[in-house]
C-alpha cells in the first residue's frame, strides 16, 4: 500500500510558514494517517490533479491538502510515472457508502471468525486503524466508552481491524479494558473496502449496506452514536 507520498515534505514546509493557530490539519496528522514514512528523496515524473482531474501545481496541491478537507491518493502508471489525485473526504465517504458490501472474513485476536454472512442481521461497526498513528489511537481511545454502551447488545458488533501484527496490537492493548473486538493484520481487508486513510469507521446496517462512513469528522463520537441508534431503532 502506497498512500503516503513526497508531497508531505512540501506540506511540512508550507505549514511552517503559516500561523499555527489557523491550521486545520497538521503535518503529524497527515503523516500518521498515511501508515508510511516519508521518502528521503523527492521523486520526479509526478503529476498532481485536483478533484476535477485537472492538472495543478505542487504548491496548489499542498495548499489544498493542508486545508484538511481532502485526501491524497497516489497512482502509479505503467510507464513508471505517478499521479497524485486530490480526493474530497466528503466525496470519498459517499463513495464508500455507495459501494456494495464486499465478501470478507476476518478473525479477532481470540480466533473467532467473522464473515459478511455471519454478521447479517446485526449492526456492525468496522473501525480501521493502526497503532503507530496518534490520530488512530486517540480515536480508538475516545470511542472506547461509546463501544462499552453497546458491548452487551447482541444486535450490535463493533470490530476494530488494525493493520498491525498480532504481537504489536496485543502489546498496545495490554493493561487497559477495551470494548472493541480487535483484529490484526487487516491491511488487505482495508484495501478490499477501498480505505485510503486512517482512521475510517464504516457503520453497516442489518441488511449489509454501508450506512455511514466516518472519516476525519470533527464530531466522530456523536455521528457514530447517532447512526448506531438510528439503525438499531
């Protein structure tokens, strides 16, 4: 998976030149959500596109990305050149919600297996994240109390698929009471769902439709809870 590109280096320079109090998103935020370290060498043959698929300058691309309303999606072409597309978070969420739920299976840390079929008839929350991201760990910790409210509800299952190995994930979880069902090594599952940034929360209704995708929302807890309540009522 190659979601993080050299543009973040330029973003850091751009951020340093602005008034920090006016920043909507920080370098650390974007770095965390990428799940990859920044390259040490700036590559050539990269073309930048806005949300209308029009070519824009590197400076303009980074200026828009720094607003916190967009994601960066990188695509490599057959000739070795690369394209970096600006993706609206709002539009990406709509795209995730519009897609049919793919067939999938995953096992939690205890070895319990879940599939699309086994979760039918239940409201399911899939929270995609990874432990090296400060944004992800804060999100998971903040949502833990909400997950506790539904921990004993047989009609609701909250699974937190992590990109980490079982050892790394278990190490992070040790010493605290958690109310999620955690699954490790779920990068391929994230790709199958079309996830391009973390954390991303997908709320699936009893009929197996993605009812809501919550991505970088300023009120994640409120939106997730309201959606769960609506689907359970």
